């Protein structure tokens, strides 16, 4: 990729924070990843909008939240990585059992606010790691519910800094996928249903207990590694290929849940991606099933 000469010396003025040539590892749950050319932490949506409008259009941008479903390669990332923080974490109650959530709001916090206010149907978010921005893009879900079931509309900025509003239909949702590309999501509006707060909290507790006993939530992981192929469970395929708990450099698939890729402490991004691709190849060769990545892999190898 060819970037404009000395573009990092001519960045727009911002109210947030800009870091140059900073490692991405601290910004991902895997704790791996080389340096981004620029990491921008905007103060709020207006700060981000002005930055995008002033930034050379030839410079690529990528957005991250808490990096729960992200694998950044060891070579780092070209262009600007936009890391959304507290200026995008607002959660507001609206009329008619609706809730607005900023893109940096934690999924589980949105579920909690909904429950405390007697709003049901969003409790599944307590079992989804990460933030609303990622949930919007990935149609995140668990235990039979997905983002598409509750999203009314999503709010975003284009690469040029123009504000857009997308309906649920505009998102073109399918399993762990949405259609719009090259958008920077800033928030979403959700529709719930009136429910007893205690009953909703009880369902959330059940989801949390189930996760704690079946998923390695305290490890350096990135959530589900592969999408479930139609008619199959990804974890069973990893098991059948013999990769549960087997080391590959500093990486392995969890003994507790074999669709969770783990950094055992000294893994590189190459270890993690290499293990995933090795398992994909073996599953295809031995079992005839195609495994597709659910974790987003970005950057230079």
C-alpha cells in the first residue's frame, strides 16, 4: 500500500489523543499485534467527524472497540486505527422500551441497563464479549438471539466524515455478517419489550453462569474463533481434528471450549493465526467441512 508522503506529520488537529507507531497489543484481548502507523482516540463524535473530513482520503482507517474479536498481525497496521472510548459509551433510555447505546458501550452493560429498567430481549448481550460497535457489524449474538432481532437503526460516519443512519433492513444481516462496508459506527438504537426486572436479571445470571462454566473467559482469547458451518458445531470439528489443548508455538485451542483460541502467554499473532489456518486445513482435508474465521484478522504479516 502506498500512502501519501509524510502524512503522519500533517495530521488534523484534534481534541482527543493521537499516538504514532504505537503497538496494538494493549488494545486487543489477545494481547498481540504490531504497531499502527497512527492510533486516534477521539474525544467524541464531533471530534471524529472533523478528523475524518480533514484527513487525506488516501489514508486508510480502521475502527476498534475493546479488541475482543480482533487479531492484529505482528507487522502492524497501515493508516489510522480509531479506538472509540468513553465519548462513545453513552447508554440512554428512550421512549417505548427503546435504548440508545454508543458504539463503545460494553454489550453486557447495555443488557444490564435494559434489565434494571424492566426491558427484556437484550439480555443475551450479557453473554457477548466486546462493545456495541462490533456487535452491530458482526450481528453478534448467543443462545438463540442476535443483534438483528433487536436493532432498530444504526448510526455511523463514512470515511469522508458524513453522518448516516441505517435501518435494520439496510444492514442486510445474516449469520455473523452485515452488508455495509467502510463505515465507522458510532451507536445504535434498540427495541426491547416490557418485562419484570428480576426475571430479566435472572436470565442474565443464567447466561453468565453458563459462560463461566463452558468458556475460558479469563484467558487471553478472542471469543469464538470460527463460525459454525451449517449443520455443524465448530468446536466439535476442532475436537475431531485433534486440536483441543494442543500447543502451536504459544497458542492453543482451549481445553474448556475448543472453539476458543488462547494466547498461553508468549504467543505471537503468527502463532495464533497459524494455528487457526492449520486447523482449518486439517478439518477441510480430513472431515470435508470448511471452517471460516469469525475473528477479524487485520494488518501486515
